[in-house]
């Protein structure tokens, strides 16, 4: 279980760093277009990219993983709200934050025995 949790956690971090933060830091049109769709000015791309990196780093370090997961949940909640506001497609855009958040929390639950003890599936 622990190995599966680490593999899943690495996938979450790779997505946050590679597919989300990196395009924002490089000022890529791949990041600019979705920002414009949800109404965010391009001037916030760098800040959001840095916040994503901070969340990913905190999440992957065992000692700060819980704080990273909580902050990442806030970040994903903001993305969800932005997509709801502009009525983006439900299953592909709007709920993607939910998918990623659930995946990240399941990964953390699998890799952290203390979290499994706090939230057991079966008593």
C-alpha cells in the first residue's frame, strides 16, 4: 500500500509541476488560454505557478505532506470555482479538480500509516 501511495503521489506532483506549473512559469499559450477563459489576467500566471510548486514540494516531503495536501485542496477548490463560474464542461474541466484532489488524498492515505489510522476504511 505504501509503495502504491508513493507512486500515486509522484504522479500528482509530476502533473502539478509538468503540466500545470511549468507552462505558467514559461508564459506558454497552453497556460494563457485557460486562464483567459476563466477570467484570470495573465499577470497572475507566475504567482499561480509558484503556488503550485510550493504545494507540490510540501506534498511530496513526508514531514509536510499533510500541509501540502491541504494547500493543494485549496488551490484545486479555486480552480473548481473558476470553472464553475464560466460554465466550463462539467466532467472534463470543472470536475477535474475533484478527480485530482481525490487522487492526491488517496495517495497520501495509502502512503501515511498515521492517516490510515485516523481515517480507517473498516473499524
